[in-house]
């Protein structure tokens, strides 16, 4: 009986600590510098920089894919500059676009507002809390801004290389360089995990107190509740980027924009 109990415990422990596995499902090519993927229902909204990621050139936009990777519309929205992170709230998509946040009505596909952030130079990712307050990171300045009623204000400075943002139960998490940081009620920064091999980019919650995170250079990590992490993918040798991911939590499918490789790749997440 003792041996049986020990075996059951060992099996349970190994399952809890099992490393996740990514299995490629499909890849959609010929997308013009995809940076971020936002899954909504059975559709995927993909920001396309197309031109220079740091210039206001007016050639960026948003494409729509089916969840199987089929392209529905490569030019759903056009005329943006260097669109990156995407967020959703009550029928609206919000886009981080260099020094402004663009608000788009999904039903009409119309740009409703362009909200300027005057000092911003490289707005990157977006997260929205339950009140509809929009938070956007500026990676170059190391700042996070908050938008309320279409007006922007500085929320937090000195967040080094601030990039990926995510709210969980109205708790804000930030990828700050190689660290995952939780922002406290008094805006204090608590490091949850540290030591990623490069600056973090995309961030998605995975199960309780766990995350999937990417580094733009070509790395995907599973960050565990205790702050330790496993590397799930390293595509640096192939020079395949891993930018701002999207996650279908119900189906355990991860959508990865490859930026300079001009594709979006879908992976099934499973235990090994």
C-alpha cells in the first residue's frame, strides 16, 4: 500500500510539473509584418505593421482570419501607422499605434476615435480592465498610460522596457524587459518571475497563476505560479520572431505572429 501511495503521489507531482508542449496546427503566410493577434469568437484580428515599425507611414492595418487560419480580409482596417497591441471592450477594438490609440467599432469597421498620447513614441501593447479603462505601454519610454473617456494620462513611469500587458481580475501584469511584474494597488512593482533570455513581448494567462510569454527574438515560455519557467520554443536560429500572442483558452490554441517572417502560426498546447 505504501508503494502504491508513493507511486500515485509521484505521478500526480509529475503531472503538475509537466512541461507543456507546442504542436503546430497551421500557418498563414503572406501577412505584412503581423505583430499582434486578438482572438474574438471564431475570428482572429491581426495587426499588420507592413512598413517601418517606428514610423508614421500610413500603410499599417488590421486583417481578419478564421480560427483555422483562412484569410477573410487582409484589409479590414487600413491607413494605420505601425499598429501593434490590440485590446477589446464592448464591441470596440483598441489599437496601439505609435503615439496614439485607435478605437474601432467592430460592427461598422469604422475608426471612431484616435486618442493621442503626445509624449509617446513607441506604444506597444494594450490591456483593458473591467471598467473599460484602457492601458497602453510605451516600450521606448518605459511608461504605461491610462485612457479614460478617450483621454490619456500617465499611469506609471519607470517600467523598464514595458511591453506585454494583461489584466487578471483587474490586477495588472507587465512584461518589463526579462521580468514579469505585478503592479500593486499603490503602483508598486512586484517581480513575479525574472531571467527570461530577452525582453518580453506577448503575455497571456494560462491556467491559475500561470502565463505563456514570448520574447520577440523567437522565444516562447511557460511561466509557472512559483515564478519558474520552461522554454517551449526557440526559433532564434531560424530567425523566426515570436511577437504579441493570442490565446484561445478553451481550445488551448496559441496564435503566434512571426513579424518579419510575415505569418501567423497556430500551436496546440498540451502536456508532454
